[in-house]
C-alpha cells in the first residue's frame, strides 16, 4: 500500500511539474517567427517536455472543413518531421456526434492504429486528439500517441493536451493576424506588389549583401507613359486598370529571386540580385515583350513604360557613391532621358 501511495505521489508531482511548465512553454512558443515556426517548436516541446511519444499538428482547410493539412509532427523515433503539404480527409463517423462542434475538447481513443505522414499504419498505441480553436471555431487538431514507449495516456495527460491545444490555438491565431497586418503594411493595395517603403528596404538588404560578397546587383526604374492622359480622358478607374496591366507585365517577366515594388502613382522599381548589365538587359527585353503582348490584348490603354537600368559596377568608388540611393538615382536619370527622347520623337 505504501509503495502504491509513493507511485501515486510521484505521478501527481510529475503532472504538477508539467502543468507548471505550460507557462514556460507558452512563452517560448510566443517567440516563434510565424505559424510554421510555432508548430515546429510545439511538436518538439510536446514530445520533450510533456512526454508524448508522437505529436502532430493539423489544420482545417478553410475551403473544406473535412480536409486536414499537416504542419509538423514527430516521427516513429521521436524526431521532428516536416508534414507540410500532406493532407487527408477526416472521417467524422469515427468520433462522437457533435465532437467537432466543440462539445468535448478532447477525444481519447485508447489502443488504436497509428499512422505515419502518408497515413499508413505503423503500429498501434493509445491515442488522443484535442481540438485547436481560434476563439470562435475549430481551426485544427493536435494528435498524440505513445507508439514508441507503449505507455498509457491517463487523465492528467489528456488535461495537459487540452491546455496545450488552447495555447497553440491562441498563438497560431495571433501569428496569422500579425502576418496579415504585416502583409497589409508592406503591400501596395492596388497591384499586390510591395510598397515604396518595403521596396527600398529590400533594395538596401540586397545591395549590402552584394557589396559584402562582391556580387552584382541591378535595378530597373520604370515609369508609365500616358497615365495622366488615361486618368483625364477615361477616369481614374481606367488609370488604375492601366497600372495593374503594366504591373502584371513586369511581374511575369522577372525571376523568382527578383522583387518588384510600386514607388508611387506611376513608378515601379525592379530589384535584380546577382544580375549584371547583360542579365538586366535580358529582363528588360522580356518586360518589353510582355508589354507588346498586353498591347495586342487591349487597345484601351497606351501600355508603354519608360525604363532606366543601373548596375552596382557603374557606381563611383567614393563613400557616398556606392549606396542603394545612388543606384536608384542613376536608373531614375536614365529613365527620364528615355522618356525625354520618346517625347522628342513624337
């Protein structure tokens, strides 16, 4: 009897320690950069600190609540596994009626088949899942099992799982909102490309990296031709459409590593990392070809832009000569010269 009491006391103390650890886990998870980083940390901490052999976090597809898609999980040896891109259709028949409406926060399955990231059976063990909420609805699930050790999942472990799911739900919702706000603050609402502030930040980072690594970098400064005429004759809605058409032509012409930003009403900056004058000229030719295609598709707009190219190697060697702003100024001056020549040729 005394031995049993000691075991009960030890189990109770272990549970109390894990409950106390939830606060520290919450703080560590709150430091994640985004939802992916949050989930990667959460499965690792759930395995190491809370003691689940395997733990996986799955999110509900907003377009189809019956589809779950993966984030991160722990594999059959306890290592963290990237399960992003994996999805499967859940079977509501396997759960009590109303479970996904939140009538119960956790579901204990007892000894049940265990699956890998391909949804293949890899053994059996005691399993449980807790729902992840955003405060209004179910947005995901946390699955746990003890496939490796074959230990049971007791009431204390289920209580820990419920509380952990609430922490993950609260923080993942917060991270998503933060990401949406950041996107809104850095994106031009009309075209979807980055705004002036973000474009110049990107340029500064890429410029400094090129200088430090002695690599090349180029920019193309673009200015729409005839936007004022379109606004005056067809209205500002037509002018907005003209801006979007030109932006789409630029976007389809650049590489994945390039960045396009809208600096102002009719000005765009294309940042081309690891690109010399020859490479920049090739991209400039692709932009012109894309504009030609757009002109064929619509005769409502002039669909023409003046452009100026500048590369790092063309800048002077003085302290104030090799700066991101100097690169933009050089491209800007060349763009205005091209615009002047176009007007003179009319």
